[in-house]
C-alpha cells in the first residue's frame, strides 16, 4: 500500500538510502507489529464487494458500468494516493462523480460514499502513523550523525546552500537586478488574512509576533526551512539557536523578531524593505525558502506613515515581479470575497496563474457563516476571483487563540475536515485540504522552479562577472581587486605604521617644537604682564620683587595647564603630519577620508594624564627660582633670546603705529596713496607726543591729566580737534616703541655685563636684571620642553597608539562607517566583483550538488 517514491528520490538526503548501513533493521522489525495485527487494519474488501453487488440491482441497465468502472485501482484513486502530485486530477474521478449523481437511489449512494470516506480516513490514519514512525527514524539517524558516530562527513544540505546564495543576493546592491530572478516562495495576502499562521503551520512552530488586528509584519522575513534532528531556529547573523520545543525560547524568538522589525523601520515610516533572514530546522520539514511580506491594506489608519499603503504595494510587487517567484496568495475565507485586495494585485503580477498557489484560510468560519457553501466551491475552483492559479487549497489555522499549539491546531484541522460537509459532498477534494498537503505542493513547485531556472541564473552571473572584470582591467589595469574590507585592512596597517613612526621622532625635534610653541603661547603674557610692569619700577630691588611675585602667580595658575595644552597640540600636529603626509607614487588617496576620520576620532578620545600638571608645576617653579647664570655662554644666550623677543615686539608695534598714522611721505609718493582724516589726526597727535618724550626721556608709562590737556590744547592751536581717549591710545603705542628701543640699547650695554653680574653689580652703574629674567624664562622653557618630551615618549604616544587601535577596531565592526569612508567607483566595482564571484561559485556548487542528488 506504500506509494512509489522513486520520482521523489531527489528530495530525500543520501543517508536515508543508506539506512541499512546505519540502523539494525532486524531489531526494528522485531519492534514492529506482526502481520496479523496489520491485517486487522486493512478494509474488508469482501464486504465492499457485497455492497457493490447489492448496489448493482438498484441501478438501471444503462448504468451497469458502475461495477466495471469501480475496480481496485479506481478505488485507490478515489481514496487519494499520497504519491500523487498535489495538482493531478483524472478524468475517471470526474466520470465517477457524474455516474453517482445519476443513480436513482440516493440513499444507497450516500451509504456507499460514507463507506468510502471511512475507508479513506482509515488509510489516512495508517499513513500518518507510518509517516510519524519514519519521521522518528530520520530524527534518530540525524542525531546519531550529528554526534559524530559515523566518520563520513555530511555535505551541506541543498536548501542551506541555496539560502546562502539568497542571503548574499539580498546584500548585493548593484544595477543588474539578477538577484530578483532566483526562485523563492512569496507569501502575500491582505492584513490579518492568516499569512503568518499558514507560514507557522508549514514551519510547525509559533515563531512570529502576533497581535489582534494590528500590523505585526513590518518588514519582509525570509524563512529557510530544512530538515534536521532538532526543531530549532537561528538568525543569519547570530549563532544563538532557539529551541522551538520550549515555550520560553519561542517567546524569546518572537520578541527578537519584533525587535529586529522595529529597528529596521526608519524614523517616520511604518514598514521597512530590509529583509530579516531566519532559518528553521526540524524533523519532517519540507525544504524551501519562503518570504513573509507585510499584509496589504486598503486604508492608512492613525499612527501610520502616509505612504504606508504605497510602500507595502511596492514591496509586494518587487518580490512578485520576479518571473521565477512562486506566489502563495492567502485569502481570508471568513470575509466577503469582494473585499479582497491582494487577488487583484496577484492577477496583475501573474495574469496566467502559472506560478500562483491560492490558499483559502479560516474555512471553518467560512463554512459556518457563508449562506451558500457553493460559494466556497467557486473560490476553490477558481471561478469567483478574476485570478488564475496552479492550484487551490483550503486550510484551517486554529480557532483564533494565539496560545494554541501547533499540534492542537493540526488536530483541530484534521477533525474539522473529517466532519466537514464540504469534503463529504465533494465540494473539496482530499488533496486540496490541510496545511500538510499545501506544504508538500509548495515544496514540490519550489524545487521544480529551482531546477528549471538556476542554471540560467548561473549563466547570467557568469556574463555579469565577465563584464565587471573587463571594466576593471580597462580602468585599473595595475591595481589589485581589493574590496572594501580588504582596503580597510590595508589602510589599517598603514595607519598603525604611521603611529609607530611617532616613536621614532628624535628627542631634539620634540624639544625644539615644544619650546618654540610654548614660548609663542606665553610670550605675550611674559612681556605684557611681567616684564613691562616690572621695568617701570624705580630700582632693581623693586624690579626683582615684582618679577618674583608675578612669576609665582603665573606658575601656580596658568603655566602648567598652558604647557600641557601645548604638548597635546604638538602631539596632534605630529600625528596629523604623519597621517596626511603623501608618500610619493605609493600614496593612495582612497584612504584619505578614512585616515582623517580615524585621526579626528582618536583625538576626540585621547585625554592627557591628569597628574602631569602637578608634577610639571613643581618643576617649573624650581626652574624659575634659580637666578644663577653659570657661564658667559648662557649669559650671551639670554641676551640673544631677549633681543629676538624685543625686536619681534618692536616690529609689531611699528606695524600698529603705521596703521594708525597711515603711510609716510615715501610710500605716499612711490605708491600714490594718501592718509585718511583720522590718520592725519593721529599723525599730528603722534608728533606732539614724540616731542613730549624727547623733553623727558625718563617719562613714566602713563600720561598725567594735565599732560593730556596740554597736548590737546597744542593740537587745537594748530586746528586739530582731538579726543583725550585718542591721545591716550596713541601714547600707549608711542611709549611702547620708545621703551622697546631703550631696552634693546640696554641689551647691547649688558653684553659686557657678565663680569659685573658675578660681582652682583657692586661698584657699577650697570644693572642687567632684565637679562637675568629672560635667562630664567629661557631655562624654564627648556626644562619644561624636556619634561613634556619625556611624557610624550614614555606615556602619551603609547596611549595614542592604543586609542588608534580601538578606533580601528570599532570602525572594522561598523559596516556603515566603512561604506561612508571608503567610497568611489573603484571600491564599488571591487565590491560588485567580489559579490558576483561569490554568488557564481555558490550557484555552481549548488548546481553540482543538485545534479549529484538527482
């Protein structure tokens, strides 16, 4: 009584045909019931023959063909052979139906039909029991193989290989659209039509989030079904396995799917085009790839994005327009057929119905509520809707309770169809009901489509690969084909080499940079707030006291912090120089954005050692306390340092005065420029103030009020009206220039003053306290630069290198960051080449495995 499975041999893995090597069938046969017990399960054919003979007497002579037509083979046909394809129907079956309808004695006919139905259900239960035993045996074999009992290495299953190809294609972002031409089962339907429930029945687990009337499927979910020893589920990008036999794992899986859906939806949207990839393995599952799409809606409700309806339509069309996609059209049987939206959409995508399977859900509610059961028959026969389909199925996916288990739903579905008048009155055929028959039919159609199209798609990818390789050779003939990840690794090595180069900077270079930069930062404070106020004092004692107080205040509050800032900026400058420096012909500008991002992120994360300021403050304070110049060379160096500083300030002051008074007579004649009215006033004021300084060379830094009045009246006498504030402002620059020139002259006098310094200027009118001040400043700068250089070399460079490695590791895990930083035609072309090669290789491996299994 078992069906001939020879033509379905390709579906079953190799090891099933080698069960005799793996299982001791002698022990198994002993465990099975004996022949007498099996014989009791068979129908009483003698009784059936007597019933047929008695029926012959009630029939008219014209219809005596019934006894000849209903033979043994036809009886099996009426019972529904499990080996038959889901879409096969014979003319004899329809002829028999017509003959039974013409029999005059309706009661005898009904009695015979009930007898046949009971026999069919008896065989169906027997077949289910045998299938269950076979399922347990397959699970046992897979478990033993999974534990490594057998040394033979199992090949990756066909469906897993095919699913990998689809996963790669989902990430393949190019303009070739070849990824849309590989088969998958696309599950579409109106919202709350039962799409997800049908998918769960096929997967034999309640794996999807559920809600009452609200939209739950917010993004496409690709489910790869395959056979395995344990009923488990796992995501493509995760190693965690969810045990589908445990309720807590099922709840965690539903929660994870819901979280991924919500995360994939962008702000301001309701649905997403991003695909969630899920694999479900378990004993007895039909091998196929299904894609559950968001339910089609007719109205956008509150809380939804305005374009939700159009987005769902575009997603559904994008999947259905694939000429090799199998469309599983789900229609709610409990609502009026006229309210259906999805059927019109499917008929547009597949007008001939060559790749559409129609599924009517909630048939139990439909039978209860529909006034005319013939309406259900019209739907199943494809006469009610304007769409065509390969096959039509009716299923029941539970009583509407979300807590129902798959087993209870299957029992309820079987019980319903056993007692349904739709089946008893032949409105539905046995092979058109239950999700089990639907699953077999969809799997059969899926693999048929795969076989017919996969080689054609492999050839298409081969042509695409040739085009891309030709484009690369023409545009980048001397460059390797490095994809984005390989380019990132190359850039990472370059960046780490450049960071290591920081450790090779010489101590002299560090100290020169630090000393120069630090003096540029603090020179203004030293001149304006320390030297100039002290120089206005009357004697050397007051000068030294003022200098010591101001240096102490400066060291306690500002100097250490300023020095650390200078050191950090110097490190940044050197780091940036190494990162941006072009290395001749080997320089690859494709890394510039990445290097800049790494540099900016590293600088943002780096923090200088907080204890550095405290230790630096003590060192600087001790350096500034020292006044003992040991030799003439240090004395001359201090004079040179002071002269350079004062000359620089004098140059700046001259420039300010020139801007105030305008060009002199030489520039006015040579460059044909003139003075403004304000510049003329300032020039007259400058001339008057210079006279004042010539009269009193020891004039203090500030003008007295009576002096301001005198200058103003003198100018007014010459017809120049001037404001007192302008006089004071001009005086500040004039006196500053006079003072700096006097200080420079004093430097020249102090060149021979080292001898007097050693004698503490006893018996000498020459005082060079300002030289000592600049020597103290110069020595502090040198000691500070040396200390900061040691901190840089011993601590900060290493911490910076560590931060760079952390930033690179973070960038390596962030694909969006890499896509943003490594861009250009060259990168995209290399990425496309890598994807196409990977897809082609996996397709060829899949085709080879497909031929071997066949």
